[in-house]
């Protein structure tokens, strides 16, 4: 038997050992059991609607059980999302294993499918009256036109706004165009990111177990996309287009983008980049915590509060360790020896905080932020990591508002494309010299004749 | 080796179909109506061999090898040699297939794998079927391409094995694991989750008027930002490669234990300094997970650091204090000690200092834990180190060790006796007196070891005498040997009596010889007198005493080592009157004596 085989065996044994240390079998199992109960009880109640009126006593016991099931699911995983797809049921991404020959996923999928509905999202648990109303809506004949919209309306009208019917789903396979770095998809990813992050915050805020899987999937898409040079540009355009959206989510997404940028420049491999990205997404999760009066922790405590929330996730996993450390250390100076990811995210976070477009405008332009931050290299920022960031974003990082010598006002989009074009970004023209707004015009400062006159501070 | 508990858990966790109709292998015998529990080999076999063409058959071979290798980690302990056989088989079959047939492209169906239009794998047993598991986890196509090396194949096996034990539901799923693996010669088509069906006429992208729960951050979140009054010009500068490498090293897997321990230290410090933000109960599950991780990796130094941090935490309520004490006790349970011991080198003579530090620093009944380890540990090195650790407790709790000896199984009793032998001879003697009552060969052999260094006393002598009458010949002879060497005269009369009693009956020649040598060793003067009586029996019936032949044989054996001419003349006297067999023995004895006289050994 060769050494290679022996080494392979040891490697596999170690990997399984580590994986076992990271398992959260209990949580998965409980979610599955409750998911199965949900499906069976809902199917049963819907069928019962064909025999009795929802007020009938026959509904009492199963309704009571369904209320209890939803309560327990809510407590475990927060906002509950039930998705029926191709004969299977998922509860917040966890597949429910059940016998589809009985009152199972296919029956529920068929009932919901009559309304062009592929799932249900519960923003909070229901009471018994609401459960009766919900199953009545499901059992009712589907509207002939726009059945899903009709179902949404029916639920609102009968006092169940906590339930959002979801459209139909299909399984997405690898190799589809979906997870590519195409511009359209990147834009979609960035748009979707805000919702995913917002939901994660909502769940954390309700003191529920963190569920990093949706965030991780999202970050994986970011990692794929960030290999494309357009990432910064797209992100900038998207950020500019989402004024007024959830500022907190936007902050997390932007910090993630910048952190991935540094990570990629550093040469982190894909899996590590994904861990870094998830850590960046969760770095400020402490702000999601609420005290008894409903207040978030102050700045000084948000790191620790974040670690506390993240510690609720069960199972040992290196990614969890790193994001908890990041939560604690991402505002620390170098003299307190923050971990690598915290040092990266410190740069990304400070840069975002300096340049974030607040209701009153940004504190400073990205170009100013980068030179002011440069003064703290060696004390607040790791010199090499900061240089990697600088090399990537350039002297006029994306989002910098510039006036050209010819009088045009432009927005930097590209960052540093290479050493020679470190101070010569590709820009979007926002205003011509005569004050008119061009339709969709770009100007490359690296081309001859175009010169930057001054940096402007973006204000609302 | 019996199936592991992981296997049972796995079976228990799996969705159990109401009707299970496993497909019997084509060449399998008809199963009996009632059969015993399957052996590991039976569990790993049993999938159908299908496929008609040589290519399909070869594909089937690869899949079976993959399936069995993946499941072997559930059936056997990870270090079991059987697993290596499965791995070797997988490597060989995969290599052969790719070399002879090129790409192995598999379409995954619920119970079948299809290659080139042929079903190359079929198994309807949901618990066993590799096709079902791949399908259930979302894999729809799997392709192995030429150029696939062993490391990639191993990685695939790792992903599949991890899925087989059904874990990590909330951090990674199959798609994430595959994505992380970054295969070069393996491609997957897998369900990545669900997306809104674009064909949906209402085109709502999965969300119909969703009202996602939003949480607003405080308006001043992350404020105030640090004030940086100075501005420093930035330029493009290459970051030196060694600097990048140093940074990347911080992210290597080897750095994880350090990060994990550091995080716990941070959290424990915070529990002390910011109890209004974070409390011990918040971090306890995480601390336990980290402790288990450190155990599984055998990281003693990290464990000591974690234990120290927990022991140093200032907790403000009794419940936290109790929980912390329980947490600390978990570092020195028998299970934890087992894990630590397995990481110590086989050649190590003593435990690493960290383990001593851990035991010294933490509360708990370490003696009991160590005794439990000693009773169950299989490895000699681990047992040796456990004994060394136990020796530290004998001075203060020697009586407890003695008390545990009473009901201890044989192996453990021997180990405890060994511990006492090296630390407390008096208690070792007491332990020996207790254990000698057990008629157990292993204990008797251990007792011989233990009695050897003990000072000779009537008690020691009596114990040796009892062992000299043991059922086992080796025990008897070694006990007699000790009696002879240590010259305990109290043994002389009983041994003579025994010789006289047994000589006419069951006493073997060799036994008689050993007894004779022992008598000569115990008391040469008395022995000479006794041997004289046996060699030259007096009186009319002296020569026909029952067993006289064996007595004389014993005497001759003893006379070999006795000095003086009389000893030799007594041997000659026996030889003159003895039968041929005894006469030959006398000749040998004379030769031995002369050799000894010249400075040789008998």
C-alpha cells in the first residue's frame, strides 16, 4: 500500500473529524421535523376545508398544532420561508426529507401551484384564526387571472399580512448563466444582496440563530463576480442607484466588495475569499441586537454584541471563528493585533464609513479618504494590505466626483487599472461644461488631453 | 471491526422509507428469511452490478469503488486498514477507466447513474444508493475527466463522505463544498438552490409583495469615524512577494487553532469586563465546541490556554460559576484524556508538560478519569503515559487506588498494581496480597513482576509460595526461581513437603528439577542434608519410597549448584543405582557442575 493512500486516508479522516466538529445535526434535524409537520398539517387542513367550514371544531387540534409548529420554527430560524420546488420542500434552504407518497411535498406544491404560488414566507408566527384564514385561502378556487396577486390580496383582506405568497420556483443548476460575472447578473446580485442582508439582520435582531448559508451563497456569487474588472464599477453604479435603500445593508455589501477586492489582490484562494466575504457581511451584525427598550448597542459595544449574536450559530467552523473575530476586532488598531480578516475589513469599513453617502452627504470624497487613511498606515492599517487596496482603487477611487479641466463633472468608475493609470480612471460624465447632462457618456482620463482639475465632495 | 456509532447515527438520521426494497446484487445468493446483523463487508457490498458493454462495466466498477470508499468511513474507524483497500481500489479503477475509456460522464437519476445511455449503477436502497444520495443532494450530472489526479479524487471522496455523514446544514451545503473544492478535472451539474421561475406568468421573481423584515441600524452607526487630520500622498507600489506570503500564512489551516483559542480568550475576557453586553451563557456553547475541536486535533497547548482563560474569567453569578466549573471539568474527562493521549508519540516515556499543567490547573476527580482511561485504553504508549500520570496521585490518594483495585477487571488491576509498584511499595504489597486471591494468570504474571522488587518478608515469601503452586507452569517456575534467588528459608520446609507429597503422583520430571534447584537456592545447607537423604536412602524400604526417582531427580538438579565434593559424590551415587533415564540426567548434571566449576553457567 503506497504512502499516498495512507496519506489520503489520514487526510480524509482529518477532514471528516473536522466536519463532525462543525456539524449542527440537531438544528437541521429539528428544522426538518418541524418542516415535515408543517407540510402534513397544512395539507390536512386544506383537505379539511373541502369537508368543513374553517370554524368547525375538526380544525381545532390540527390548527393548534400548526400554530405551535410555526412558533417553534420561528424561534429556531427566524423568518420562515417554505419553498416547494419540483416535488421537494425547503424550509429556509434546509431540504425537508419526507415520504412524498403520503400527504407530502407534492400535494402542497399542487395546492399552492393552483395559485401560481411556489411557497410561503412568514414574517412572524400566526395565531389560530390566521391559520384558519390561510388554509381557507389556499383551499379556495384560484383566480382565473393573476392568481398569485389575488391570493396576496385575499390574505391581506382576511388579516394575514404576515404571510407572503412567493412565486413559483425552479431548481437552478450549476453551469446555468445565473452565477456568472456578466454585468446583468452582477447587477442583479448586488440588488438581491440588500434583501438577503436585510433579512439576515432581521433574523439576528429577533435573537434567532444566524443562518449564514444564504449569505454565503450570495458571497460566492460576489467572489465569482469580483474576478471581473467591472465589479467596482458595477458596485459603484448600483450603490449610486440605491439611495434611500437600507443604508445598513448597503454598508455591509459595500464593505464586502472592498474587502473582497483586497483579498483578491492578496491572493486568497476562492474558499478563503468567500469566508472573508461572509465575515465582511456580518462585521457590523452587532448593531442588529436590540436591548429591552429596542435600542442598538453603542459603537463601543457593537463588535462584542455581534460576536454574541454570531456565537448562537451551532457547530465549530473556521469561517465562524473568523467572522466572530472580525466582529470583535474590526475597529482595532494594529497594536492590539487584529486578525488578518479584521485588518482587511478595517480598511474596507473605514473607507466605506468616510465615503458613505449619508442623508447629509458623504464625510469626504473617496480620493480624500484614501489620502487621509494613508496617514494612519502602520498604526490603524496594515501597510501591505492598505497598499494592495490603494493599488486597486487608485488615487481617485470609484465614486470620486471630479471636475475636469474642460469643466465637465465626472464620477470615477474604474479605480486603478494598472500602475500607469493609477491616477487616471475611467469616468462617467455627469455634467457637461455647459451644465447639460449627457445621456450615458464615459470618458477615459488616461487618454490624451483629459486632465483632472479638482476633487469634489458629493452632497445630497 | 464492528460498525461505528457514526454509521448508526447516519442510518438513524436518514429518511427511512416505509417500503424498502433493496436491489439484490445480480450474483448475490438468495437471502435467508431471518439473517443476522450484516458484517461491514456485507454493508459495503450489495449494490447492483449493471451495465453491459465493457465500458459500462468499467464505469460500474468506478462507481462502486467510489460508493464503498465513501461509506467505508461510516463503517470502519478512520484508521482501519480496510479503508486503505477501498481507497486503493478507487484509485486503480478510476485511473484504469480514464486511461482506457476517457471521460466518465454520469447522468444522475434518483436511483440510477447513466453513462453513455447505459445504466451503469442501480440501487434502490435509499440508505446505500450513491445515486439517490447524489440526486437528493442536488447533483444532476457528474463528470470525471482524464487528467484527474489522486488529490482531486480524494477531494471528491471527502465531499461525498461529508455528505454521507449528513452534517453542516447551516454553514456549507453540497454546492458550497463543491464550489470550495475548485476541481480541475471534475465537473458537476448540481442544483444550486432555487430561483424564481422566469416562466411564471406573473413574473414576480419569487417574491409576491414580500414584506421582508427590515432592521434599521442606528443613524449614527460606526460613528464617530476616526479623525485623520493629515493627508499622505498615495502612489502605486508593488507589494513584495515575501510580504504577501507572510500575510497568506496567517490564513492557513494551521493558524486556525490559534485563532480559535484567541477568540475564546477575547470572549472570556469580555464576559469579565462587559457583562452587560455578553454573558458566560452566551458563549458557553462556543467554548465547548472549541474545546472539542482542540481535543479532536490533539492540541494540548491550546487546550491549556483555553482552560486557563476560562479559569481566570471573573464571573459574577453562581450559575455562571457552576457552568464554568463544568466546562473546565470537561478538559479532564476520560474521553478528553483519551484524545490527548492518542496524540502523544508512541515512543514518549512521559506525558507532555502541558498535560500535567492541565491536570494541575483544573478541578475534578482526575484520579478516577485516569483510572478509567487506563481501563479502556488499548495503546501501550498511551497506557504507559497514563500510568506515569497516575503515579502523581498515589502519594495522596493511594488508598483510593487500592479501593479501585477491588472490583477492577483483570487488565486494569494489573495496570494499577504496576502504578503502585513504581510509587508505593507498601501499597503495592497490600494490593498484591489482595490480588493473589484471584486465580488469574495475567494477574499472577503481573504479581511476579511486582513481587520481585519488594523486600523479602514472610508476606512476600508466602505470596511467592502460593504462586509456586499456581496452575500455570510458567508462573510456578518463575515463583520458584524468585524463591531460590532470594533465599527465603521459610520456603524450604513447605517445598520439601510438596515434593514429597507430589513426587509419587503427578509431579513432572522438570517440575521436580526446578523444585530441587529452588531448595538448593533457598538453603544450601539444609538442602544438602535433604538431598543426602534422597540420594542415599537409609533403611530397608529407603530405596523403594514412593516417588523416590523424582525426589532423586530433584536432588540431582539441586546438587548441580551446591558446592563441595559431597554434592558430586551424591550425584554419582544416584547414577550408579538409577535407571537409564535418571542416569543420563545425572551425567548431564555432572557436566553442568564441571562447566560451572570452570566459571561457566549451568
